[in-house]
C-alpha cells in the first residue's frame, strides 16, 4: 500500500511540474504584440493540440518524421532564408542547440519553407555555421498542417506529441527564462521514472 501511495504521489508531482513548465513556457514565449495571444483564433494551432504528423528530408537526404521523435521534446521552427526576423533569431537557436545538443530527449527541427529547397538552404546554413537539424519543405506541407501565418513561427512539442507552446515571430531562444522552462519540461521524464 505504501508503495502505491508513493507512486501516486510521484505521478502527482510530475503532473504539477509539467503544468508549471507549460505555464512558464507560455509566459516566456508570449508575443511582444499584445494583440497576438498564443494559440488564439487566427494564430494557427493552439497549445494543447496534438502536433500534426509530417515526414521531410534533412539536408543529407535522410527522412525525418515526427512519429520517430515520440518520447522527445521537439523544438519545431518554421522559417525561410529570405526572412529577416528568421535570420535575426537563428543565432539564438544555435546557442540553444549548443546548450542542449547532448540531451538525447531534445531535438531542434528548423523547417525551411524556401521554394528553391536545398539550393537556397544548404549554402545559407553552411555560411552561418548552423548545426541544428534543418528540414526542407519547399511545398509548405508543415506550414499548412500547422496553420502557420508567417515566418518565423515556433512550436514546442512535448514527449506525448502535444503542442505545449506556440510563438509567432522572432524570439531570443537563448534567454535564461526560456532555457530554464525548457529544462523543466525535459526534467519531467526523470521525475516520472525515478
């Protein structure tokens, strides 16, 4: 009986920690424009919804699917090389990648909407020394599936495949607040299993 109560208490703590992490992510990623509410009407897929499945090639021609990433926290950024705000936030995504690259439970996917595909994206990524995973979506499949209203647009997807946060526009992804909220979300699995 004591073991069962301990297990239930642990699950309760994990649920509370996850809820706090989601609330912190929501506050940290709140758009600077007060008329843009995350997940509000007209702003694409709301936080809490199941993330739409997709399958896209990376710059090496390898097929990457969201289904294959189940159990990981996914940072999904939709962008384009011609987009000024995208170029502005990319260094902070690289900083985020550098900090979390050794965490096997986290992956960054930067989905390029460039219609020229690899021809436009590969030189840009190489020139800027980005190391996070870049996927090619010249037909805008992810943009349509996620109801992206403009680039950049970012979704944080939890281990269960649910969108826990959504941000429209450029953002400093290397901020201490965001990194702490992300770490809390990643730590959630450790709390459930320990």
